[in-house]
């Protein structure tokens, strides 16, 4: 997207009126290049690390992570993370 944002929320709309389509679909794109001093910025940093000792989050360095921890990092509810996973957007 090249806007420098950590997250991009996408919803469908009618182009002629810019009204939301309202079909319940919603996409969330995470900017993998984002490196801000936030939990998400640190998580994106860790995802790009090749050396576990350079990582912020020990659970990633250890190779174990749960949906609950992902939700905590990006400030989403576990239900939202499960929906994203079910839609294969994460």
C-alpha cells in the first residue's frame, strides 16, 4: 500500500456513492515492512529475523506462538484473530 501504516483495513463499497457494501466482508492487511516502536512493529521485526537472538519476543524465538498471543500483539480479540485465520488473511 506504501502509506507507512502498520495496518490497512479494507471494506467493499459502491464506487458511485462510496457507501459500504455491507456484506460483512472485511480484510485486514498487515504491513510486513512496518518497524514502529509498537508491539506490531516489533512483531514484524521478529518475523523478518533470521537469528532468534535478535528477536524481541521470546515465544517467537523459541518457535511457539498461540492465536491468543498474536491477538495480544496486534490488539485484536481472539475471536477476530480466529475469523481472520478462518478467512486465511493471516
